[in-house]
C-alpha cells in the first residue's frame, strides 16, 4: 500500500517540497507519494484529524502553521518543544509527533555555502515567527555569543516573547529584542551574520517592504564589515532582493535552497528511516525554481 506524505500551509502555490521529495522517492524506488495540502486556517484542526484517520505517514508544516499545529499533536519532540515550532509531523500508528528539522537544515546549509562558524558570533535575526525560532535556537546551540531579534513595531511583542523564551535556556548569551525602525542605531560593525527570517522577498511581497529591507544594505546606509554574512531563509526565489543587494555590495550570501534540502532530508529520514539522496533533492529544487521563473 502506498504511503502518503505531504506539506501543509497556506498559501502554498508552487511548493518546491513536492518535486524535491518526489525526486527522492523515485530515485529510491519506494512506495510513497508526496502531495501539497493548501489548508485554510479555520480547517487546520479538521485537516490534522483527517491525516490521523487516513494514516498519512508524515507531513511538513510551513507558513503559517508551524506554531498553530502544535496543540493538535499527541507529542512534541523536546528540541521542537523548546523552539516552540514544528515543521515535521510523523504519524506512528495514529499517534502524531512533531519535530523541527529547520534548525539543523539551517546550520548545515550555512556552513556548506559560507563556511560560517557560529562560535562566539554576533547575530541579527529579522522576524520572530516559526522560522526565526528554529534559526535562533540552532545558532544558540552552535555557540553564538550575542543575538538581536528585530521585528516591526506592530509585531514587537513577538520578538520580545521570543527573547524571553530564549533567555532561560541560554543564560550566558546576550539576547535582546528591538523594533526594526531602531536598527540604524545598532553598532553594525559588530554583526557577523544577518538573517532574514520574514516572508519579505517572497513572490507577491509588497515592493515597499522589499525596498525597506534591502535598503538596510545600501552602501553608505550602514557600516557593515566586508565579512558579514547575509542570510535569507526564503528559497523561492533563490536570490531574494535582499541577497541581490548584498551580493552587489560584495558581501557573502546564503540562501534558503540548501536549507530546504537539508531540513527536507532530515524529515524524510524521520518518516522512512532511509537516508535520502541529497544531490538528487537539490537538483530537483533548482530545476523547479528554473521552471517557475
């Protein structure tokens, strides 16, 4: 009997997880299929109940459900519980357990693309949602020395809550929250890594929001060191406006494509117990991106 896997989010549009996982499934010759489930917020509870009843083996969870799905699960892996967000659910005979593979995917991809070593570094994360949580905790576990979480003023409470959530787990690290509007007052010469963990830069993002984010890196606006790494967890497009601005400014960049691949590989192992073909998954994602654009 074919085992069913899938990704849950809204809106999903053209999900790169589908071709990525299907490429792995075809290469391995296993009896699985991976589908896309675009679920409205009011239908999330019923959808999760349906996955349980129908025996869906596993799902990936993306925007905006990484936190919202947690109350509907039977158990949460300790790592995901501390992060406070789930991106992977495994169905073990009707028992749904949540995991978070975003963090390990992020660290592995950041090291592969840039050679960045987190130990003792100063990091600025833009955003405070599920992706930001996973990235923050993975970097803290890897040994960064200072973390700044910035969010728009209207959402500043999310950044403050995340900072408060982090501090008891990493008492030796300086963690602070601040509104994006106050970023120009930061000593940017101290920053080793800037991470965009917001949706700004994805398709259909308002041009004004893109302009404001990319404007942070405009020459003369901020005094960034030449070795500061600019990272974006967005994978579609592979080069966001922020990363393009950073590249043109001569800065080292890191995109979300390889993070998507590595976190997907970790999810795949949780569902199947099989080591997936990383390069096959990467090629599938890049090919899908070319087709979309």
